[in-house]
C-alpha cells in the first residue's frame, strides 16, 4: 500500500554537524550521493540547506525513498513531514491522520514548536489541543511523554505548519568520498565485502582489488566479485574493481617455494601488488577483511610476516569481530548470499595441506630470494583489468530482455 | 476480436514472446552447467529472479519459479502441510477457492489433516471473526484467494494478515493469481508468508509462475530431484518462460500503475449498462471487487448459449472458471455465496485486462444487448 500523506522527507546529518569548516564539503558530497541514489524517482525535488537536505516528494512513496536513504552513509535521521496551513483545525486533522497511518503506534507525545509567534495558539496549548484530539478519536493509543512510540513534532512556521511522522534511523557514519581512497582486497568470501562496507561507513572511496587465476578460477568467480562490488556501491560512491591476473604468480610459488610457506608468500605477493596499484591510483591505505586468528593467514605471526612488505596502513575493520558478527552484517547488507556461491577462488585453489600458522619474516625473506618478485609483480600489474561497476556492458543485453 | 475471457488466460505481450524466443535461442545452456555458457544462463536466471523480487518488493531468495498457479498453490499448501505437520494438522481455507487450492485441501483431508472451510457472505467475502473462531493452537496454515476468479470479490487480506501476525504459529498463503496487476497486495505489510502468481494471467507465457516464500518458511518440495530453486523445486529451469514471465510482469505492473483507473472505468461502464437491464442479475459485488471481473446471470438464457452467440461476432466470454467449466452443474463459488442453483448455473463471466479499450466495451455492450433480445424472443 502506497501511503501519500507526506509531502517531504527531511534528512538530518548527525556526526557531520561537528566537522566545523569541512562541513560544506561533507554536505556537498552527501547531496551528490543522495541525488545519484534517488535518480529512479524523477518527481523528487531535492534541496540542500546548512543543517539538512529536504526532499519534496511530489507523489513518490515516502517509504520507498526512505528505504534508499537509510542505506546512505552520513545520514543520521530521516523524517517524513507534511505541510498544512496555519490553521488549528487542519493541524488537528493531519496530526490525527499521521497517527492513524503509522503502524504499531501505541503511545505518543506531541512536541509543538511555535516559531511563528503570531499564531494564536501557544506551543503548550497546542500540545494539549492536539493530544486531546488524538485521544478522543483513536482507540488503544495513550500518551507517554518519556518513551513514546511516536514523538509527533509540530512546527508552526511563518507561512505553513510542518508535522513530522515517525523517523527512520539513517546508516550513520560519514558521506562516502570525504575520507580519501582505499584499495580493498576483495576475495569473494564473506569477510572482505563486510570490511568494505565498514570502510565506506567512515567515508572512504573504495577501489576493490581481486586476484583472478584463470583457468583455475572461472568467469563465475569473477562475476561473483563484480556482484559484490555492485552491492557495496549501494552504500554510496562509485566502486572501481581491479582484476589482477594471478595465475603465473601462483604457479611460480607452487614450483619454487616450500609448500608450508606458499600461502604466506602468496599473501605477501598480493600485498606487494596491491601496494603498487595503490601508488598508481593515489590510494592512501589498503583494506582487508582479516579477523585476528580466524584462519592460518590471519594469525598475529602471519600478519606480522605478511605486513612486512608494505609501508601503507593496512585497515582491518573486522580485526576483533567473531565470524558470527561478521555473518550478521553480511546478511544485513545482502552480500552473504553472493559470497556463499560455491566457486573456487585463488586462495582455495592452491591451498597447501598444512599452511604455516606461525611463519616468520626471516624465513619468508630467505625463500623469496628464489622468486623473481619484481618481474612477477610487473607482469601482474600490466595485465590488470579495471571495471567500472554499474557500467555493465555485457549485462545490458540481458537488461533489454527483461 | 473482442477478448473478454482474461481471467481464463491472457494474450501474451509481443515483447514477452520476443524475450522467450531470444532466450530459447541464445541462453539454451543449463544454468547448472559449470561452463561459461551455463554461466550466462545462470546470470539470466539470477537477473530474472532479482527483477521479479524488485517488482514484488521482496528478496530474490524469496522467489521460487514454478509452472503456474496450480503448482504454486499445491507447492505452498502441501509443502507447508508436510513440513509443519509435527506442529499441528489443522489447516484453513475458504469455500470459494480455485480448484487448485480446494482440491489440494481435499487431498490433505483424505491424508489425515483436519480442514476448516470458511463460509462467505452473499458478496463472497469471508469474515475475520469466523477465521478467529476457526483458528486453533494446532492451525499451521491459512490459504485464501485474494481475488476470486469467478465473481471478482476481494478478500479482506489486510485485516486478516494483521491479525495473523500475532498468531505466530500459523502461516498465511495467498492465491494472488487473479489479483496481480489488478488489485495491489503488499506482501510485507499484510504479513503474507506465501503467495502464488501465474504468468499467463498477466500476458506472460503459459507454464510459468512464481511462488513467494518468505525467508525462514520451510517447504517440503513436491518434486524430488536436484537442488534447483533453493531445493524447493527440482528440475531444469524453464529459463525462456521465466525470463518472458518476468518481462511481462514488469510491463503489466507499469501499465497497471498508469491505467488501473481506466480499467475501473471500463468495468463501471459495463455495470451501469447492466443495471438498467431488468433481465440481468449481477453477482459481482459493487464494493470489494476487482476491476476486471463481472459475473452476471441473464434470466431465462442459458450461459452456454450466450457464450456461443457472442462467439459468432468474435466476442469471447466464459461460463464460470475455465478450470471447472467442463464439469457441468452450478458453480461451487456462486452456491457458497447463497445464490440459488438455477441462477448460479446460468452465470457468465466477463473478464477484462488492461489491454481492453473503451471502444471495445461499447461495441461489446451493443452486441451483448442485441443478442439478449434476439435470444429472448427465440427462447421466450
């Protein structure tokens, strides 16, 4: 059921309000993202102000628009609002209508503000009049001034009165694109997309790096990563995906490195390649989905050994999370079902039977003397394919058919 | 041709047939095959599912593609009954269901389930109070048709759904085959757990359909076999049919958004014309009915005779539901509404689609009235 009673959605910023002189830049970015994401609703009119962005709905469903907005970082609250003439009877009628249209409201309070002092009914009086009107015209709804299900805000302004419905909680965080660029190592598993999501939450722009080993990994594994990157893009910003050809590196490692160090050295190679790419792309850090101790490559010994090869900050937003917590987020952001598609990825294909859980830097460096590191990196970098997510050429044909 | 038997089936959209053709030709590989060609088919299937989910406001994992309304209803009803029989063996439906639901319940009744058939009033509506009384601790399923296929009555699903939300143990299945694109249904808000839709009722190909199964609801499959459709329906997917149905669903819902009011006008135009004719008894209620179905008895004229008389002028209407029109006798649905047997036996159903035009209805009414007068003079 589409409910058309509201005229506006008002977006409030939250944490962003604290950012002093940078605020203008933050709002600018947020406004850009909001417009981009709301493009499917052509009737909306979006206006940005110093403290909020207001969206005139012009007949679009506020639920559908709000649902899109709740995914965008940098938004603290979304309030549906309707406007009504400065006339006590109209205000009463609309306030009642809002209560009746909100499901699951058992208790309420009225918070009236009279900015227009010429309006004849004072704020306090307005609270009583509206509260009384609602109580006499509804059943099973009572007043609770401390913890109401619905805090019905009424603002009497110079030319109109605004009444606000039940607010939606935004995703919080900072607008994507305000914190600089991070290269995210995106494997296709459950963890790395969640790490990407949490990095986006702090405002970074993400470019994903995926290591692809044809013919050992196939196009569907690749498609899976494209789909994951596309999901991440829902949360703001454009996501680029760099696909690195990794077959030759893996073959070289299998042929030349001791089996129990192959995983450690493979990770070091990935890290080196990602750092090189970061340099090319002006990224300031590398993001991974590592969680301390989860698997052999994520023990503290492994991290210490692998991290040696890069000087860039390695951001690990999942570091202290349990698998269950990570899975819960993956489910919520809808990456879980994509991640569990059963295709081989480059990490599983040459997995040694017993990878070292306590590798050390000294041994790794000793073994790597026998590996043509620079050549392998150069070869990989020169073969990188960069995909702009959302501009899917091969998918357009399917789109036309549906 | 004026085709007014759209509740039996609709004419496929040319765009849907084009999709059917292209997908048959170019996406013929099995979506489960691991090679690239299979990957392409899998992508097609995935995108079809995503689009269907978006159109219905649900998650892709909640969509199961089926062969149509009969399979959807059977899978929902028997699937739930078998899966939850440990919890209880009482199931509820109404007296005015489509044969696919009604006979599935009869079959379960024979297999040891206890069934309550809710009565309807003279308008064909069930009463929430009756449902409340019928509901017990061991009731595992309630299945209700949203829009009745013979008279067009719309059931109070919102009321029922909202009450049911508090009865956690009971699942709610809706047969939405006649309602899709005609009477909006909010699956999430009404607390619906399962919902059946059939492709050929909205200008998609025959042999296609989908069942919405809310996340967390477990279904015992009707077909044993591979793990297609999240283990709910084994068998290689009918990819051309699925893609064409999803295309038709999109076109239909977009058309409905713009032209549903026009359809209501067409129906009202017919009703107003019928009301002036004393020989007609309209069974479709004025309130709570869908905008595309009119069920009417012409006093003294056999329905079958009128159907064939109209056919001479290339106009197509039907006697009751196509699925039971060959059984003979009065309609079970009309009888349940308390309509006398001789009246019920002579009812015809006129069913519109969003594709019908105002000119067609004018011409239809013209010829319809002429035919009635002719037949009356012969038979009277």
